[in-house]
C-alpha cells in the first residue's frame, strides 16, 4: 500500500532513481516501425535526445538531432526536399549526416557538418538507432561497436511475421528487465501461476515450473543468453511435453531482446522480439513483434506470446516501486547477479 501524497510520491521517485546506474546505457533502441515512416519527418524521444527521422532519396531512414543548428526550430515541422530536411523557419536544408547543404540567400559553400546523426538499421520491420554516451557532436554517425544479429529464417521467409503488440509506456529502469533473468528466486512466487494468455487471470490448479540459466556468450562480448524451460503442472503433477523452452538472446543493455520459443508438444518455433526504448529515466516504451514457422498458426503464436506477456506483466508492479541495491543481500539460492552486473557494466563508459 502507498499512502504518499503527490509531493511525497515525487520525492520517492527521485530517491528511487538516485539508487540506479545512469538511465541510458549505450546500445540499439527501437524508435519506429518501418511501415509508419512515410516521407514526412517524424520526431522521437529516446535516451534523453530528441531525434528526427526521415527518408532520404534512396528511401533509407536517417536520424539527426530534432532541433535545427541555425536557430533551433523543430525540424520535424519541416518537409523533406531532395532527400534532405528543409527547416520550417528559414528554409535551411540539412542532410541525413547532419550537413547543412543549402542556405537560401546565404553564402554558397561546401556542405558542412553542423548537427549530429545516429546510425540506423531496420531489424525485421523495426527502425533502430544506436545511442552513444556523451555530448552530441556535429558529424556523421560514428560506426556502432556491433550490429544486432538478424534472423536468417525471417529474411528467408521460413519464419513468417505473425503479429505485434505495443504495450505503451512502462514505469521501470531499463536494467531491471535484464537483471530479472538471473533472479532465479522470483520465478516461483511471481511467475509460478499459469495465467490465461494476455490476461492476469490465473488458471485454477495449474502451475508453471521454471528451470533457468544465464551465461555470457563465448565470442560476442555484448551478448548473453538466458534459457528457460517451463513445464506445466496440474495439482503438483508435471504434465509431460507441456510448456515450452525459451532461448533468449540479450544483445546490449536490454533495448532489444530476442526470444526463441520451442513448443514442447510439436517442436514448433516462435521468434519474438521485445524492445525497451527509454523515453525517460524510469520510463520505457515497450513493444513486441513475433514470427513463427509454418507449423505454428498465427493464433498459436499469439497464444505463446500472450503467455509470455502475461508473465512479464507480473513483474511490472515490482519494477515500478523498487530500488536498485548496489550490494544486495544475496542467499545461496540466488542467481549470478554480480556476474550479470559485471557483464552489463560494459554498456556504460569506462570510469
Ligand atoms: S532555425 Fe532552421 S533554418 Fe533557421
Ligand atoms: Fe520476471
């Protein structure tokens, strides 16, 4: 129960935030769906920056700072001309690398980098940009330290697009999601009850038994793996070949996570992406997008993803009110929290 009034509540929030590491670690974040980006410029807020997205003459999505380097007008109010944004205020034109390429009535000169830009990729229908630490500086986007791995079977058409879900704004610090994967002790109390997919409604008599593990990838430093085998039990008796296994690729600080679900009953495969885009220090925009092979219908895939979403929702109440314990009081049964934190530290600048 929380009896805090509004002023107390905001003080509590500040105090909670102060316990956490910085809110925006380096990594790839989803900023839009490819299909939502027409030619008009679109503004997005991500990791403390306002960014404008637009398509250049080749149809490539570009990301530059949303405010004009001239007098600060919002470039998303401008138009795209000849692959550049034309600012609404004094009609300067800026290209996808942040170069001013035209100044009406101004001196004609070589295009000069005047504002900052971000690397952009399209990950199976999601437009993602790479966020770096530090002040924004004018210039072409520096090459990111890694690119997110694509799924060959999606590119080949073996796995088909089956659906997506936008969960909206979720109140949590980004690292809670990743840290959850080594918190083995919360699976039973928080995720033990089977729920009707997409809902909070428990299924009477049914429990889920979890067996989980986490490890760093042997060759890619930015990757770690969480594996979970979930089996269903009715009144304490495990049901054979029920449930599913999930192999989860954590690539970066938790901006984009890939789940590979295998259904125990028939080996069917569902690949789901979950993304967290930090739009504020304790606010994440969370989206899901999934694909499945031919043996899993659209409805079955939605069922599997819905199971996951129902379980994920169980964590939200905890995440929205907890603090970050730098030195948690761990028991022997806890997972490798410190190992995970050492791995995660790579997404912050070296101190
Ligand atoms: S503020 Fe953009 S052209 Fe002047
Ligand atoms: Fe959880």
